[in-house]
C-alpha cells in the first residue's frame, strides 16, 4: 500500500468536496462548497478551471447528455459547462431555508442521490433524496444530520451511506429497478480517534475508502466484515472526499478543507485545503453518470 501523498493543486479550498472522475473526459470534478465554486481539474495539464456560482454547491456529478449535475443550495440543477449557467430541476426543501445540499453521487441506474444538512447547528433537519432521470424527486431517508458519503456495492445490491455525526457507515439493501432501500444496518463503525467519516468511494475489489474530517487520513475498509484494512495519512487536517481517477483508475484523488482552522494552523501547514493524489496499489471503478 503506497504511503506517498502529493499535492497536485494547492487550491486553498475553504471546503473542498465532491471529488469525482469523469472517465469520458479524463478530468476530475470537485467543488468548494463555501466559495460556491465548481472546479474541473485536468491532471495532464495541471490546470484547474473554476466556475463561480451564486450559491453553495454540495456536490457535482457527470451527466450523460452533457454538462454536469450539481446539488446546490436551492436543489438539483444542470450546469452547462459552456455557458456556466444553472438550470434547476427540482428543489425538494423550499420550506427549509436553513438547510443546504451536501454530498451525493449517481447510482448504477443513473439516478442522482444527494442529501441535505443544516448550515449551522447540529439538529437532524436533513434528508437524503433521489433525483430520477425524469426529474422527479423522492425522499429516501429522513431524518439526517450531515448527509455525506454514498456508494454502491459492485453487485448493485447494497448501498452504503454516511451520516457523519453517527460515525457509522450504514448499509441498505438496494433495489436497482426501483431505487428503494431497506434493511438498514451498521456496516462500519468508525472510532473517534479517526475523526469524522466524510466522503467515500468503492474500489474494484469492493472495498470502501473513506475520507476523515479532522482525522488527517483516508482509510480502506471491508464493508462485509467492518474490518479496517489500511490507513493512509494525508498532510491536511480536514480530509473531505476521495475519488479514483486517471487513465486506468489507479490514482486516488483527495480533497481537503481549511474552513474552521486557525490562521496559525494554516501558516504551519499551508497545504490545508489542497487537492492531493496518491497511487494506493488498487484501482477504482468508473463513476456513474446522471441519465436524465
């Protein structure tokens, strides 16, 4: 297991999140929630394109018909990468102005899952939603406090989900045809010394990789047994999301955040909020695109 983690973009992100590799375009999408930005990073040129939005954006996913989809403050929207304009599809929480969307991904059927969280406080006012290709939205899970990492098993029979304050990775039986989830149970229990579980992804062996906010690391787990397989230190305090990328999906990209850190902490480690990468010795799978 590789232990070298390098800075590929010294982004100074306030709250870097939502890393996802688009295999068709060979670029990494990611967001800075608090700066209200969507980023497109090209590892070949080391250039990072920044698209400035008018509201916080929790996550980004590729769209099969072109452009990307985002889960923004006011709901699910299509972002045209040419015009940089948002076209909103649905806002499932118009009655909850104190909430915003956070992390999310597309499932194997091309449906876009994303959840909400309170912008301040710690009350469980959020929910997990699914945007279907026909633009209808269904609430899938409630209540949720900080909706975060989500992934599906290689056989598409299990969905994994992280509500960060619980320090647990939940497993659900997942119905590919309907998107229904059931039989909630604990798959992984994260000990406090590892910080808070944040974003996650799955590798080609079916193992889960988890970013740890406040824990300065990425971990690899067997979700069938709950066993911790590896811990990869990251030279940043708040590790927020992970995504496999590169031509052969052998590069693990890692976003981080400097929000909440003191000026002294940032002076001591100016790479807080950077985008990192490493080659962990295993490969990932292609990210699913939104089918609508």
